[in-house]
C-alpha cells in the first residue's frame, strides 16, 4: 500500500513538473513571438525611414506629427462647415470627392452634421513606406468630439450638447520621392510650396499665382487615405499582387496608390450617380459601354446614405488583347434608401470588385502624381459639370485610350458553397478571387455568415464572436451592425471560395490569433467551431496551430538573435 502511494505521489509530482515546464515553455514562446513581431516591425520601419532621410536629411518625425495634427483640425472644421476650400490644397481628388458627395447626401436629407469641442488625444506615426513612386506615412490619430446633427428644415433649437464620441482613425500622407522638407510653411499652412503665395482654392487645386497643381505630391505631403480603426492593417506598398511585377516591366511607372486613388474617385462618383439617378457623374471616369450598362441596370430607384468606404485595394493586373485590366476590391458600409417610401434599411456591409481598363501600350506618367480627376492629355482639371471629354483640349475621357476607366462593378458574393443547407461564396471567375484579402472585418463577416448559415446564432457562438471582436479592437457597435446585416441579408463580404479555401482561411485566423504569441481558450473554441463548419477535424486544427506557432517562433528567433543569445533554439509545442 505504501509502495502504491509512493508511486502515485511520484507520478503526480512528475506530471505537475511536466505541466509546470510546459507552462514555462509556452510563456517563453509567447514572449519570443511577441518581441519578434515587434522587432520585425521596428526593423522594417527603420529601413523605410532611412530611405526617406537619404533623400531628405531635414525630414523630422515630430515636426510632421505637428503638421498632421494641424491638418486634422483644418479638415474636421472644413467638414463641419461643408466647405473644403481651406483643406483643398493638401487632399487628393479621392478625398475631396468623398467629402463633397457626403455633403450632397446630407443636403438631400436636409441635415447638416457638425463637430464641436474637437480635441486630439494622441497622434502617432505608425507606418513608413518608401519606394521609387511615393513616400508614404501612416498616422494613428485618437480624438474626441461632440457630433451634432442639425435639420435644415427645422428652426434652430438649443438642446443639450450630445456626449463626446471617441474615435481612432489612420491618416495616410504621401509625396513623390526627393521632395525636400521646407523650412517655410507649405500646403497644410495654406502656402503654395512652389511660389510661396497664399493659396486661394475652391474646387480645383491649382495655385492661382503660378498655376502649379499642388495636390500631386510633387511639392509637399498630401492626405491620400483615411481608414477607420476596425478596417486598418498596415500593408506595405510592395505587397505581392498578381500581375503587378509583370506589368511594371512594360509600364515602369504603374503603381498602386495612383490606381487606388482613382478608384476612390470612381466609387464616390457612383454614389452621386445613384443619388441623382443619373449616369452623368460617371461619364468622365467610366467606359461608355459601362455607362450604357449602368443606365439600363443600376438605376433602380434607390441610393445609399451614411456611406463609408472601408477598403480599396488592387487584387490583380492582367494584360488583354485590346485593353489591359486592373481588378480592385472595395469594401464599404451604407444604408440603402428607396426614393418611393424614403424607407432606410439597416446598415449593410458590401464588397465589390471594380474592373478598370486601358488600351494596350498606354504608359503611366508618375510625374503627374495623384491627378485622378485631370485630363491625361493636357492636364486640365475636369469640370464638375460631368462632361465626357476635356473642355480645354476636347480629348475623350471615357474610351480608355489615355487613362484607366471603369468597365465593371460586380458584387463580390454571387455564388454559394453548400453549407448546412444554405450556401455562400466569393465569385471565383478569372481575376476575381486571386487577391483574397484578410483583415479583421472580413474575417468577422465571414464568421457571422458561417454562424448564421443555419438561420440563427447560438449564445455560445455569439460569446466567441464577442471575444474575437474585443481582441481585434472591433467596436461592439460594429459587431452588432454586422450581426444585424447578416440576419437581414445585407452582409455581403468575404467568405471562403468554391475551391474551399477554408484551409488558407483557417491559417490566416490562426496567424491573427497568434499575433500576441498565444491562442486563448475562447479563440481555440472559435477555431474548432470554424473547423466543424467545414469538416476540418480538431486534431488537424491543433497540428496547424503547432506548425504556425513554430514558424512564427523561429522567425522571431532569427530577428532577435543579435539581441538575445539566451533564446532557446527548439520548441516542442
């Protein structure tokens, strides 16, 4: 009996020792992966920063942060006044179109949204990119303000001020390589950096003194993109997109920021076309064939309100027999409004693929910078009266003979994969599904589609979604909106494709969960639930977790090796 007790005690001691050792090892792995990821990001950013300093020794991060904060207040105040003239000199055509069309939609609803008591809590430079086309800075701006909505058809009444709304946005600034930091005021300060004159701009961004097109990025930093926190993920401009490298052999100046800004312009022009129930706003940016299609198929007596463009990214580039093609994925959120009864649906989450076309042999001109709404022939700004040709040199805009024009705007989800009696999928035709993009909102929307495939979400599943959203810093109201959109059939985002890319999707989820070095119990439950929906066994998931953790750990080891020789060289879990 005594011997049995000794053996039992010894076994228990060995088990606890092993368990303690395993726990310590997991902590080491967690710490190394976390430190490694952080060090990798620091190394990448330092390399990019050095590239900018090599061309512009006077570049100073803190000085730029100060300018960005000033620009933030100028733009927010201009938005509040519905007058962007004070900010026109340092925002791209895409940003300008975004605001002007938002004002038009507000006017349609006889409302005026304003900002009061605005303050910045923090402004931080979180990403730097530098290549032969553009230098790019990404800033994370945390702010608070009171958001006020006034009805223009009502007499002004004094109400209690609304509570503060806190927000986090990522603002992306760009300029052409080689532009020097000025000791004198520039675009953000309202001064033409080319001639030093005070800028007096309204619709167009041409200096009235020297005729320079100041928002091209040729003279100073300009704001090119604003991204909400839940959509943000740092993406290097050199990301591997199918066909880009091959296309740049033929067209060396082809680059993604120019394309994505032009798509932003096109997207907001489409919104204006739906609002006006007229194709005039897209006449100058869409091929004449698509304009005809739009008139016949897209004017269905509704438009969109509260529009937010979340993502705009090139997914692939192709050579064609007559026209070359660029495929761009856009993700956006809006309320559909019907003209007949003024009824507004709940917020919908949408994803579309845009196809831009351009004649074979046409070359890009990087010296023009981000001139998305200018005549490619003579450089003159396009008229706001929506002509299909240049009013100065009469060159046709919409034939694709000089610049990229819209040829298709296709919903991302068209077909389905059978799943518990119902189905969904992304469209998988040529050029459509090669550029799968994974980010928190895409993953969340796909998970919601999975959980709602049987018609309802169980409390445990909802609890797992809550945990996923919390760790990904997705606000609760966004999760609520995504769930409601799914229940009402207005959730049309990303999901595994017909080849059942669920395996690759699973790996992306595992990588996202491991970004902090470990997978929590609830995250593990969510991965198992995902696998169950697609008949992936739990043991397979655990094997992939182990493989992914090992890869991340070894990558982190290589990065940290010069700094820490005490890192263990092997892992078992």
